[in-house]
C-alpha cells in the first residue's frame, strides 16, 4: 500500500465514520472500485485510532465529566445525577456490541465484506434512516434518556458489524425512532463510538504492528482519519441542528444503486 492510498482511505474512514453512510462499506468499496489490494480489517481498525483521537478531543470536556461521573459511581454506588446516569447509559449501550464483536468477528472479517451485501444494507438503512427522521416527532433531549433507550440503541449498534449498515447510521436511526432530537441522537452516537473503537483497536492493532510494523502509510492513514473525523463531527452537529438526515438517505440509496451497476458491469 502506498502513502497516497493510505491517506485516501484514512480520509474516507474519518468522514464516513461519523456521517451516517458507513465507513466500513467505504473502506471496502474504495479499494474495490480503484483496483487496489484490500488492506483488510486490521488496517481498517487501525484507522479508527484516528477517529478515536478526534472524538476524544472534540468532546474532551464531556469526557472529563463522564470520567468524574464514573469515579463518583464507584465511590458512592449510586447514579443520581444527569452525568452519572449518562455514564451508565454509555456502558449499557456498549455491552451488546462488545458481545457481538467477539461472537461474530470471523464473519466481520470475511462473509460480511461482500459488495452485494453492502449495496443492500446501504439502501435498506437509508430508507430506515429517512423514515425515522421524517415521521417521528423530535421531542426528547439527551437528558431524557432511560436505560431501555440506551440498550435499544446499543442493540442497533450491533447491526453495524455488517458493512453498509453504518454504526453512526444505525444508532442515529434508533435514536430518532425513540423520539430523540437530531442533535441528541448524533451526540450520543458519537460518544458511543469511543469505547467500541478503543476496544477494537486494542484487539486488532497489536496484530497489525507485529506483522507490518509502524509504517509510513499507517501513520499517514491515521493522521488523515483524525483530521477528517474532527471535520465530520463539527460539520454534522452544525448541519443537523438545522436540517434533516434526508441527504444522507439519498446518498446511501445512490451509492447502493451504483454498486449494483458496477457489479453488473463487471459480470
């Protein structure tokens, strides 16, 4: 892999990770479209180190509060404030993905990385995102979350093991279906990305480093992913404060259709 290819993949990963359009699908499809060799799931996960840095930095004040809340729960054994409850809800929302990641890891590395499957999931989730955003009232703030909401959004995150579903897309769709306003659904989705991404990096990155070492393409890809992730978070939060998710649904449908056309053309 060249440095240029790594930078392209890193930029794609960062932008697509926090926009509801599926970073995993884009990371698989970009090499497929341009005829590059597939870098594999381990490299994809390594790029998530960049997105992890971005989400930690962008929400640094929130992470400080959440860390203090977690320590408070340990000391006082109760969660009676908005901050402590949010910490618990993030833990609850992370559990389903952690379990599914262990059980379905083999499929995520092979069976699920199929362009035809991605085309279908991109289109189906695009319709679901549009429907949840269009027909469900935007009435609940993030402060109104309950443990059942966190669990349901966490279960939605499990579906993102299939490229094309999109981690942010599935969790934002679930958040909107549960009547959270767009910005609250987006913020909780972004916060949820940290523990799952960190766990995946701890499991996969050491294997990549042992096999390939710290290379210039790896560093370039991670830096590109960090920069584009920060941009995606900032742009999306500003965008959804005034607009719907409809443009992302249209993009997903168009991309899914394009993949099917390319598959047909390549026979």
